[in-house]
C-alpha cells in the first residue's frame, strides 16, 4: 500500500510540475508578446511623430517659399500655360487678400492680355499662401496653395519615412 501511495504522490507531483511548467511557458509567451506589441507601438508612435514633424516642416518651408517674387513669376506662367492649352473661359486666379493687394497691379500688367479675355483676380482667404487657378464655376482648377503643395510633398515623404523606420527597426 505504501508503494501505491508513493506512486500516487509521484504522479501528483509530476502533474503539479507539468502544470507549473505549462503556466511558466504561457506567462513567458504572454510576456514576449506584450514586449513585441509594446515595441511595435513604440516604433509606430515614433514614426508618426517623425512624420508629423516632417509634415509640419514641409508646410512651414512651403509657406516661406511663396515669396512675392515667386508668385509674380509663377502665376503668369501658370495662367499662360493653362489658357494656351484649353478653351477655358472665365478663368480666375485666387489669392489670399494680402497677397492680392500686394501683387494686384503687377499681376494686371503681366496678365493684361489674359484679363482682356476674361481672366479675373479674386480673393480666397482659405488660401494661406500660394494660389489657385480655375474656371469660375470650379469645374477645373490647379491648386498651388501652400497646403496643397505641402500635402504633395508629405504624401511622398510619409511612405519614405515609413520605409526608413521599418528598415531601421530590423
């Protein structure tokens, strides 16, 4: 009987040891999974932070780039390219109020023949810097506002940043 009791105790001890090993393995796996998830979250958070900072930098630098001199060169060239390739009528150039006030007389001189054909210069205070050119009814337009240009650059930068961060995390 003593042998049977000893055998039962041994079996029970092995069950307890196996259960403890299983629980330890489960806890170890859960800990590793938690560390992996925390690492992913950290990389994603860092990448998002870098992307946000780069987007802010692109936006700021794009806004700075739209000097009066650049606008005085870019607007007439863009208008002439637009109107030479289309039968567009009622074309309008949209600028914010301060840029239009500062550039209106120079733009009227540079775009005299286009203005005679119906081109108008208008205020659009939703534009921070830069300009939009379009047909009056908005059916077609070119958006060269600082926001639109910054979005173009950011759309290019974001996948590049993501790829760089992914490569660096390996």
